[in-house]
């Protein structure tokens, strides 16, 4: 194919893709559909581009390795590799630009609607201020309400699924594995030598003599001795046995599919609360303006303040639950939050804010002395600025020190890890079970290929002393045994993998049961005390609960958040909760300036944090807020892991610092 035809084909393909996308945009039914189409096009284009560039790089490497000194081929390989790297660089640059510089294009997808919840029964129809607060029930969802029954960790449902796996699915799959062994054994009993005959071909071998020294040796020479084909059924003796085995196999496959169908509803019921919890965390907290979250005590204080200080306004403070199934929050919960969806938000001014106000105040003061004709107007402006300055920094300003780490995101990763592993393992088990039945069906197909045409046709000469007869026969089983053995090995490997996953799930279930058993006791030791925990006491609690270290970390994290919230209104204590994104320019617990949230917000970078949360010392985010590669190209992440290149998520974006406020002298 010449270059002209190649270029024409490329133009036609591009035109088809472009006009398909163009007409999809033009005839979009709504702004929602338009946004969705554009976002899908951009995301899919970048993903496909990365895959094609990677394949192009592999092809370039192959050309380079096979060039064998051919300068033209070598140059072609170098050009291919260069263009591949250039393509990857352009795609990554495009992703960075769309993600950071033109955020509105990258995030053009419409805002997800809030979950449908029961509206307040009655809102007074009079002038006033309506303040809705979104309820983010992190702790109640994990630990349960008054009945202590977790919404996230439904152990009874998980154990029910595990019981079906152990008592029904595994025996059925064991039978599938035995069925595969039986079919392969019967196929190996097929015989070309006993059930087929050679026909056609040549039948001539000739005698030759060769002198070696003083001796004359006779030998046979294959002149025209071969077999055209074999005729007969190599599996004639075992056809009936194989037919009965296949019939049994089909019944076993149907049984596995019935068990899989029985499991699907229960698996969906198990996965739904996990998906809801991810939504509450990633959407609830992430969409909260400036990460301004209140705990229950602080929300109560806010309600009292607005009702006492602004009596002339009719206030309606409403609870908008993210999860309608939660009617009442757990008592003593420290990690249930409220996020203001509208209305007045608190603002703590920084030193920079105060300096800018002071600078503007001094400028106006100088202007008053120079421009007497505008004195009245400037005096009024000065008055307003003076009041603003007084309000901004009457007593307090932000200190730089944030001595307490609150690794909320990383701790939630550890809490979600066994639950998410259970979910993934259960999905893998059902997928592997289906693949086993498919491989058994493929093994049946391999058997149906058995026939005389797969027999080995042998034509060889006999002994020279017997006038070199042409010996012709058929040999082998007449079946694709290598293919059958490979399929049998695949079935066995999948069966062993399922057993391993089920064993792992059993350990995960025991771990979660241990959590639930010890959680209340750990909560009392960490929270219900009059003095703060010392490092020695924290270490002792971890030692006392070796199988529930994640629970200890959660309770410590929740207690720190509560302390930071509760002390915020105390002038002498003066603590303020600061999110990871808002901590740039502050000092971390090691008194080092936070300049890069990708590293400085991780628990592992702070000795203070790893001492209190040792399970986060070697941390890698995989489940909670994963990296986009983990989400969309997990196979590439697996390859990079194998090569020692580890891709992390961004759980640390959900971490906090507890920062200290100091008095202005």
C-alpha cells in the first residue's frame, strides 16, 4: 500500500471519529448530556492515547533489538521510540493542563445531585435566615447508632456470603476441577494405533550397501514410504464414557451458575454501603467549603450564638442527612460532622490579612492630611477600615505552629482496607468461578476436535535383512492433548486461587469481628478520660490490642479532632483545625515549613504522627481516593509495582493539622 492510500485511510478514520463526536455534541439533548459527552471524549481520548503510545514504544524497542546492524532499520527504530516518548509527554502535559490550568474544562461534568432525603416537615414562612447543614456521619456509619450495628461492616451478611462460598461454591468448583481431570484422562485413552488405519501414500524402501573398511554393511533407504491419511475413530472405545462425562459436566456448570446468581443479590447488598461511604467521604467532606466542618458540639454552639446574638432574625437551622437511613447519630461520637451548605461561614484572619488592612489604613491616613477637600469622604472610609481592622485582630492571630497531626484520610484508608479487600476478593471469586466453567466448556471443544486427522502418520523402513519392507502405521491419541492439558492447568490454577481468596476472606472476617468486639473497650480507654494520653500510654494501648491497631488509630484520630474543635472557643487554648490544602506556609509538627502537600501532609513525614499512628509509617493509598492510574489503568499500576515503581493515591489530601492560635500582644 503506497503512502497516498495510507494517508487517505488515516484521513477517513479521523473524519469519521471527528464527525461522530461533532454530531453527538450538536444533537446533545441537554447541557447535562453535552457535559457528559465532552468529558467522556476527553478522558477516553487520553486513555487510548496512553495505551497506543505505550504499544508504539514496545514496537520501537522490538525494531531496535532486531535491527542487527541495519542502519536504516536502526534509525527507524530510534525515530519510533522518540515519537512514542514525545506522544506520552504530550498526553501527560494535556492531562496536567486540563486538571490544573483549565479546571472548568476538565470538570465539565454536571454537579452530582444530592441524595433524595426527607425534607424538614415544616419551615416557617417568614423573613429570616435558613441555614442547612449537611450531616456527614463518618463514625456512626462505621460503628452504628444506638444499637451498635455498623452500617458499613455488615458482618452477618459477609459471613452468610462466606458460608455459601465454603459450603456450596467450593464443592461445586471442586467437582468442575475433577470433571476436567476426567475428560483429559479419557482423551488420553484415545488411540490412533488401535482404532485407525493408514491409507494412501508410498510403499517403497530400497536396500543399499556401504563399505566401511573391509566390511560391507547393508541398510534401508526410504525411497517412497509415507502415509497419506489415517482412517477411523481414535476415540471409538471411550466415546460413550466421554459423552456421559460431558453430560455430568453440563449439570455441574449449571449448578455453579445457580450459586453465582444466588450470590449476586447478596454481593450487591454488601457493596452498596461501601459505595455510599466512599460517596459521603469524597463528596461530603471534599465539597464542604474550605473544609469547614463542624462536630456536633461546635454546631450546637453555632446555633446558640446565632440565636442569641441576632435575635432580630428568625433562624432555621436544618439537618440535611447524606444518608437517610441514619435517623440518630451515635452517642459520644467525635467523628460525625456537619458542613454548612449555605449561609455565614466562619473566617479566621491571617497575619497577611491584618497587614493588608493596616497598610490600607495608613494610606488613607496620609491621604487625609494631603487632600482636605476630600476629608469628609476619606474620614468615612477610614472609619469603616478602622472597624474592619479592629474586628480582624482584636485579640488573636494565626500562629504558624501546627503541633498535632490528624491523619484522617490515611486512617480512613486503613479502616476501609479490609472491607474493600473483602469486596474485591468476593468479586474475584465469582469472576474466577465463571471463568472455570468457561474453561471447562473450552475443554469440551478441544475434545470435539479429536479425530484421525490429528493422528501422527508414520512411514518408516524395516530391517535390511528382511528386504527393507515399508512399515506404515498411525500413532498418537488423535486429540489436541497439549491444548487440553493447558486448559486443565488453567482450571486447576483458578480453583486454587479461589481457595486462597476464600481463606484470605476468612482471616479478614475474623479481623473485622475482632474490631467490633474490642471497639467499645478501646473507645473508653482513648476518649473517656480526664487527662490527655501520653506517648507511653498510646504505645501500651497498641500493645494491648495487636489485632485492632486500626481501631486504636481511628479513636486517636477522632479524639484529636474533637479536642481541636472543642478547644477552638477557649481563648487560652486557641486551637484551630486546618485542612491539608490550607496548611501551606504553616509549620508542621516537626517545625518545618509545609511547602508541598504531596509530601508534607503525609503522616510518614512526621515523627510526631508516626509515633502516635505507627500503622501509617509505611503508607500507600490504594482504596480511598486512589490515583487516576489505579482507577482507570490498574494493569499498568501492577506492571509498575513489579518494576519497583509505586503509584500512590491522594488520601493525604483529607488529612488535617491542629494548629495553635496565640494572643496578640
